[in-house]
């Protein structure tokens, strides 16, 4: 199995307010097509780990590989490009640009990547929206739709550049059970039908149980 | 290129959804630039008018024979007293003719110089205006009216007449307006001119001369050179003054020095004659620019403030953009574009406002004794002021946008996402 994401001996310290060792020697990997969840109590460092994996946080020791390429000491410009092309994000709070329409929100990462014409991007964005059954929302302002819908739009946006991996930071944390299930089903479908790699931080047991593999964290260490 | 288009569209959306704030910021620039345009146009217009008042009347180089004592008194030529300390009392000016010797060859020579715009001969004479038994002292200047109108804007100072009318009349006179008032004369009337030698000539008034300087207008009148030569009984080459107008006023000083050496005449250049004028204009310009720049800086702070607020409001957007692959530079560009768009729109509106109000001022009646031709406030519609205005708007907004956008560039998305 090809490794999509791999870490070797990652250590991270918070320097403020006091020196605190958050992540202790984290070595892990995620294979292609795998649906992995990270679980742990609040403050165990699971979100911190996700931000390092997402390349947004660069202040750590150790090595991070994406598609078997070391990206630890890449410049910010290069990391931006990697995030744009290879990583899709879904956050706990539905981070959409509220002044743009749903369609524009979904198209934005692809426009930034600039590999396709705007027509092609629009067509693909509509396809992603159809796949998630929200194509009727395309022309609505992002601020005018419900929480569950927003999260699905965020997933469509994460998918637009056909990334190597999708990362979720408690994507169901802010949703009711019905919508949570909905979002989980979308992830599951992507994993099975599209063969996408997924890494989701959660403390929802039901959610985690249904994933391929659970990484259990405690006090900055991986225990299982 | 595509990248820029995407960033521009984000910047535009931000501005349009916050249209009230955008408008406030742009209006700040509009008023700043508008006020600058109005001030600079009006002030320089006024400056120009005041300068013209004197400078139009003053030739760049004025060549004449000065009555002055000889630099070498006879005693210095006498060898026996060479090593003595000589004191000469009651030195008298040297007897000298007023006429410039060989005036026309000199005029032709100067006219060939490529720096020279025009060379105009003048004949200055002391005369009396005779009204019954009263004789008023004055001076009559013989001129070539058409050339004077071309190079020294004579027509601007003529009331109820024109340089052409004077040119076409062999015994016409352009009478100083204050004399005309004293003597209750009108255009078409005749005025008796008495010369120093006692002869009296009647001349027909073809117009009034009003320089705006009362002391001049009560003395000075103009006639054709030939008319004055006839009155004085002098031949056709009798010229007392030569006025030179140059293409570049800065060359006046050196050229005057050359002429003095070459022809042993006195040549006075305009800078020496009117040194104080430069100072006055430059101080007025300084005030204009100081006030304008203050206005623009105030507008700049307005933009700075509004962009700063916008960035606080858009923290989430900035975090999302960075998370989905926009670099810090891209985010900075978004806000820079916003600043520059505000600056450009505000600046262009400011130019329009400034032009409109200047135009209005240009049509406000302004009657002054000083300049008979000026009927409305003088406004200088120099194209360059508009270029400077829009450049300043763009530069000021660029700097006002730079600091906030730099902050946006540095925002760490993790802090924002974690902070929620």
C-alpha cells in the first residue's frame, strides 16, 4: 500500500505561557484509500497534530512526508501550493466565505490552482455539489444556508482539486445527530466509492468506530 | 494572471458587500484630492495673475543707456597722481545721449540669437499732457503695438481699444487711464501733448492703458514709435530702449551680462529687477502644497482605519483562504487591491469634484482695477495638477493599505481556527 501521509518523530512544544511538550515523538502513517480517525480527550494534542499534518503549522521538530516526499522544510509559498493541490479541509465550524455564493466558495481553491478554465471549474464544482445532493443551493449566499448544508459545501470545496487526502477537524462536532450521520455517510461514500484517503479528528465514539482505523492519543502520545 | 483575477474578484466582493465603509473611505480620498485640485488651481491661478501683473510689463532683458557718473574720473588718467589718494567732490553724471547708437543693427543681431523670442525697440520720452492752462507731466512711449501685443500681452492692459487700432492710426495715443479720468477724456477725443522743447501736438485717443498700478497709469501713455519720433523731431533710428523677450527666462542673467560687455550699454535682466517675485510665489506654492498634503494624509489615515477594521472582521475569511491554499502574499494582495481600488475610485471622483468646483470658481465674477481684462476669478487648469493628484491618491492609499495588509499576511490561520 502506498503511503499518502507519513510522520517521523514529530515533537512539538508550546512556548507560551509556559514551556509545554504537546506532541511526543509522533510517528504514524496513512495509506492510500484509508479512512482514519484520531481520537483522544480534549487537550491531548490531536488538533495540534492535525494542524502540523495539514502543513499550516510549521513550528515542530521531526519530518513530515506527503506522497513520500519530505515537505517539512518547504517554504511557506510551496506549502500553500501543497495545501491547495493535495489537501482538502473540513473544519468543525463551517468556514465558508459568507459573502460569496455556494458555487463560488466551492470553485475558489480550483481558481487559485489555476490549472483549468473557469468553465471547467464551474462544471466540476456543480458535479461535486450534485454528488453531495446540494446542487440546488449553488446560487445561494453561503451565509443563507443551514449548518448541515454548510458542512457539505465545505466538503465539496475540499474535493474540488481532487486532493490526495481530506482532513477533518471534528467535522461533525457542531452538528446535530441527523446531520452528523449525513456528513459521516458522505465521508464513507467518498472512501469506498472514490478511494479517497481521509483523516478525521473526532471525539465522537460512534463516528470513530465506523472508520477503518482509529489512532488513539493521550498526553501527546499515540497509544494505539 | 489567473491568480490575480481571482484575488481581484475577492477584493471586489469584499468592497461591494461593505459598500458603506468603502464609500466612506473613498469619500475621504475624494475630498482630499478635490480640495487639493481646487486649492492648487485657484492658488496658482492667482499667483499667475499676480506675477503677470508685473512680469508681463517687464522685459526679460531691458537694454538702455544709463545716465551715470564715469567710472574713471580724469584725475586717474594723470600719471603724476597715480600713487596718491585722490578725492573728487561733486561728481556729475557723464553727458551721454539717451539714444542707443546703432539700435537697429543691434536689434537685428539679437533677433538672430536662438534663445530670443522677440526684440522690441522702444522710445521713451518726457512729455506734458496739456489741459487748458494745466500741464501734467508724463511719459510717452513709442512702441510697435502689434509686437508688444504678441510678446508682452499689451492687449490685456488696454481698455476700450486695441493694439491694432493704435497701429493703424498715425497720430493715435493709448492714454493712461488715470490721466484720462483727470482730464475727463474719452476714446475718440483729442489730447494735446507738449514736448520738453515746447512744441505741442494733438493726438487722437484710440484706447486707454490700464496697468493696474495707479502710479504708472497716471503718467504713462503709448503711441507708435514713428509718431513719437515725429513729435520729438528725431530721425527714424532714434531708439532709447530695447526690450528682449527670451524663450528661457533663466538665461536672462548671463545674456544681459554678455550684452553689456559687447555693446557697452546697460542691460538689466528680469531676475535682478524683480527678485522679490520669485520668493512670493514660492512661499504661496509651499502653503498650497502643505495644506493639500495634510488633507491627503488625513484621508490616508481614514483608509488605514477602515482597512484595519475590515481585516479584523475578515479574520475568518483570511484563515479559510490560507487553509485552502492562498499564500500570505495572496492575502496581502487582496487587501492592497482594496486600498488601491479605494484610492483610485476616490481619486478619480476627487479630480472630477475638483474640476467641477474649479470650473465654478472660474465663472465667479471678480472685478479688479488691477487687471481690466480679468472678469472672473483666475483658475489654472494645468493638466499636471490632475496627474499629481491621482498619483498622490494612489501612493497615499498604497501606504495606508500596506500596514494593515502586512498584518493580514502574517495572520496565522491555526490561531484563528483553534480560537473558535
